[in-house]
């Protein structure tokens, strides 16, 4: 891109959020101008859900209202992240193109009345999406207020209609080449599923019992490619008229089940949305998980937090409020781990509509509220951090995260419903976070040699290429932990024969799994070292590996449960059960010690989160967040960017950004 980076356009890190002035009237707009200045807002996302206003009928655009708001924001010193509104087609579109409405696996065609009610494969939808993206870019592509393009919103909607079936067949022909190859890949000799013409092949719609797992896996791969193609079409339509960076907001951790690595490669800057699923310190850990993964998806480049909630914690069937101070703590948690700022959904809490109760920077109570006072405090803090722009984060531990492995654990017919891929990733990350270690996520095919320690928490599907890669990593000196039920199937979901995992990985680990033995619900097993396992166990043989803990009851009594194998100049560890939190934390701590990886800031209590950002010229800044109940004295005073003075003690719930060099 020839355009300046986002922080250069903004004069610092980004702060702001989704702005929907069309929901309000002129007196509120005037108040917004004053409040945005007070909160130090410098970037507003506009137009995300405005298709019905921008294109009130097919091919006729009304930009006058948007012109006025963009000019008003610009005059107020607020730059624009301009969105294409394609996540919410207007009623006229669905009336004109009913075939473009979403169809569920059971054949039910949804009707208009929500967001994301469209089929990504419908030709009419794709044409309309390209058309409005191009129209927006032609009008605003070089506008001085424009800092960033925001394509769509949280791509995720699946569809199983006839348009999708046709597109799926085209994709399958390209991937497999022939029906013979497809039948072999999907194992259609079982249950009399052999296909003799392409017209017989459908998406994995609702059926009587288990759906074909190979079909389900390929459908995920197809849909991910379709999402990327749809994004590219809009991005390229924009680039024909504008040099500003283009992104789409990824959604983590488990909502957006596509190949995030592949989509991230198409983005000028990775942007992502984060809403924690638990309150308190668990929310802080979730922030770290999200931020580390967003940074990793972009190859370590600075990224942007596109959405968070001022007081939104999704806890099952209820939305909990955040604790006082969490707006600042969560914002700094993301910036510490590489974000070039922090945006929210949304600026002003809606008084009507489907998200009336979603929190916002200006709540229903207005500016005379705790929420807005904390927002203004946070905006002031972010404004003080401009010197960090462009700096990066280094990690010495990686957690492996592959889309195929994720999709593979979502197919029908697996031995246990407790093989939960996102939960396994989060658990591995949490144990490392509790140890004070900054984490990267990595694809199983990535070059891993720079990491002394790699954890593979749930590689149920493991390709031959990935297995060879992990073998080379261990042989070259790395420490690898592979966890239960890994390497059981290849990249076609065919079971590995002769024992698990894949042969190259078995060699690196020095073990062979003969039999998997899921545990009963709530059953716990004790290992010889006193730790306890749940959910899963395995009958495995040590073939060169050292046994570190054994099972102590049942048919597995005396057989290995935890092993270590010295292979080449590295070590391959294997964990054959799901340890409880205490045991798993102790194992991760031991692995860190064996790999020579210490906490980011040794000497601090475990409840103090510490992350360091590094500039290319050698400057460093350390973020500290106190999640404990006691103030923490620093070993020596340091300059704190948040206060502009020297800091000797971090108060309870307090944050600091220390300039180290």
C-alpha cells in the first residue's frame, strides 16, 4: 500500500467505535461532536448496517446523508473507517431475490428480519455486494477523512441452498478432479453412498443420522474459500478507486469457523472483535487469548481491535456487566499484545432495535455515567501511547492452531463430545498466561524453529506434511507437547492405521497409541504422580519414550499416561488424558522450565500481567496490569506513559505502560 499507515493518518493509536448517526437526530449529533472530543475519539466506523439507506432501491444510491456525517466527523477531527454494508441486505433486495435468502441444513428458507440473512453463493447477492462496494469507493476513495475500509461485518453465515450446492460441486471438481477420487476421499463405500454423477453430490444437509465426515470437512473448506473469494471481490472493487488499507473484522474465538489464517493473508491489516465469555480475571485471560491470536494471524504485524464492549460479557444465556476499570484494563490488554488502538461497538447505545441492550461508549444513562467517565479516561490513556505505533510483540512459545483440525472435531460420530477444539486452545493458552508467558499461535505447517516450546493441544487431524514438520521441529532441538487424540486421522479424515498418531510424529514422541478409551461423564482417574485426568484416556506403548506418569486403576493400570522422548536434539512429550487444571498447569510449568522459557517479567507476582512491545530501533515498553487484590511494588521506579511520571507501585486493578529504553 502506498497510503500512510493507520496511526500516521490518526496521529497516534486508534480510539473510537461503530457510529450510527442515522439512528439519531441533529441535537444528538451536536452532543456527539462534543463528547467525542471529550473522549479523545479519532476513528469512527460508519455504514456497517446502512444498506437500506445507502441504496433505497436497486441501483439508486443516496449518499447525501453519509456525505454530511463524514464531513461533520472530519471537521471534528475524527477519521472514518468506512464499511460496506453487505452483512445486512435491505428488504427490497430479498423481495427481488428470494433465492438469495439463507437456507438451513433442514431446507428451511429464512426470511428477512435480521442481519446476515443472505446466501454468500447467490449470484444476485455477490453482484449487489460488489456494486455497492464499488459505488462507495468511487465516491469516497480519496476523501481526506477516510483512513480505513471495512468490508462486510463478521463473515460467518452458512447456507445449504441450491446455489451453494452448485458452487460446492464446482469446488469439489477442482479439488478432487474425478468422482472416483471424491468417493475414495469420502469413504463412500460405507453406507452405500457411492456417487456416479456430480449432480448427486449435495452440501451436508440434514439427514437421518450421521452425516458423511469427509463431506462435512470438505464443505467447511469450500465455504472458507467462498468467504475469501467474496471478500476479495469487494476489496478489489475498492482498490480500483482507493489506496487506503482494507480489512474485514474477524470474530473470535469460536464464532467464525473459517480458515482465519487464509483470510488474514488477504487483509492489509488484521482486525478483530472480542467479547469475553466470563467475568473478572477470566475475561482478562480471554482478552489475552484473543489478542495473541489476532496478532499471530497477521504474522506478528500490528493489528486493530475493531470491536469490544464497554460492559458486555456473554455468559451463556445472559449478558453480564464488566467490573469497574475493565474498560481500561481490557483496552490496554489488547494494545499490549500488538493492537494499534481500540474500538468499541458502539458509540451510542441504541434506544430501539435488536441490539438495544448491547453496551456502548455512551450508555442509555448518557455522559453522566460511570461507563462514559471510564471511556473518557481510557481515551486519554490511549492518546498517551502514540509512540508505541508500529512496535511489535515477541513470543517464545507457540500453540498450534489449524483449521482442518478444528473442523475435524466438529464432524458427526466421534467417540466423545468432550473433544472440544476451541476449549483445548483456550486451556493451553490460559496455562501459559497464568505462568506469565506471552504466546503466539502457529499453523501446524509453519516453521517453528524460533520457539523453544510448542504445544499441540488438539491435532485430531494431522496431515503428513504437518507430521513431518513437527518431527523436524523436535529433531532440531524443540520441545513439543502433543496432547491426547492427536494425529488420529489424515487430511481426508481417514483413520491412521497401525496405531496413532501419524508415523513421523510417533517417531518424534517415541510412543504408539493402541486404543482410545473415553471416560464416563464426570469420571476422574488418578495418575501415579497424583494428578487427575478426565474425559479421555489411551492405551499407549512407550517405544523409546520415558514414562513420567502411569495410570493407576482399571485395565490401564501401570501403562504410560505421560511420556517424554529425547529425539535428535529436542524432546517430544505426550499427554494421553485431559488433566485437571492444577495438574495441567504444573505440567506446563515443567515444560517451560525444561525449555528454558521464563516469565515475561520475572519477580512479579503471578496476578500481574506483563507484556513487552518492541520497536525496530530498540525501544521497549512494558505493559503491567494488576489483576490481584494487593498493590505491587516495582523493583525500581520507571517512567509510566499513562501518568507521565515515575511509578514505584502498581495499585490494585491498576495499569502502567513503562518506557524501558
